[in-house]
C-alpha cells in the first residue's frame, strides 16, 4: 500500500522568495505522483504529474517538481512566489497495484506575505 | 466547458435525515470517486466507480452509499447522517482508472450534520 507524507502543514513565504513544499512517498512498485492545488472554496486542480520518463516535471503557474527515487521524494518548487500562490497544496501517489486509487497527503497551506 | 458538478454546495441538516449529494460530469469519464476532506487528514476516498454498475469501497465507506446507473452521474447517499460525517466532500472523475490519469474535481459540498 502506498502512503504520502507532506512535511509542514503551514508554510509562509515572502513574495518573490523560493517556494519549497516537501513530499515523501512510500510505494512497493513504481509510483505515479501528483501535486494538486486548492484555492479557497474551490476543488482541487492538477499542478503537475510524474508518470514515467524525465524526473523533472514542469507544471502550471511556474511550478516544477523532481522525482527522486533514491530519496522517495517529489518536492514541489517555484523560484519566485506570487501573492496568487496562496493556497493549499496536496501531494498524491498512485501506482499500478492500486487500480488508480489516489492516496493524498495531509496538505500544506501556503501563505504569501508582501 | 468540461466540468464536474456537485449539488448542493452547502447543506446543514440534522442527524438521521437521509440526504443525497449529486455529482455529474460531462467528459464521458469512466472513473468517478468520492472523497471527504478533513483538517489535517487530507482527502480520503469514500467510494469509487470504474464504470457503470461497478462500484467499490475506498478507505472510509462506513455510513455512505453510492450508485452508478449512468456514466455521467455518481450520487453519494447518506442514509442516516451523523455528526461525524460533517465534512467537505469532493467528487472527482478521470478518463479511466489507470494510475497515471489525473482526476478532475468538483468544487465541493460542505455538509454540516447537527
């Protein structure tokens, strides 16, 4: 069975600073990894996903994430935070054994300060 | 516009009064799923459906029922709601149950059971 751990339930960053959200997973087979973003009063939107191939994945809104198998990690970064990045971010994992079932992390709330 | 539509968006009701939350998608997706979101726990899967008339339990199915009589609709039924089912609920769909398929989420239904 797979699982996801997101380090830090709340992260505060200054506008223009690096955004780094940490995600570690466990899976007994090759994982499929996702980052979703949730803005207030909205559903989740897909930011990016890793399935196979290139380990550095670029997503929407300037975000990217790198799959590191040796570290079982899939950290999300953005070089320069914008006020509009304030939201909750969820890391999720799936694999071929789980028939498409997504396992979500607990989420990280990002606050962007001027 | 491709979307997943949930109704109602907000509901306050009382213990024991049966309720149904509807979910409809217009993308001809095979796979649909219900999640509940609680603070600090992320999203947990309640039920999922791989196609019409095919449903299965997720991680937290107790107290819930679902049906999938048509491809586009996947209602969530609470036969006898209790206060511990107070939560934010999301319906999601994807093209197939393949583990690399991103899910599309509705805007959520906030249920309060008094």
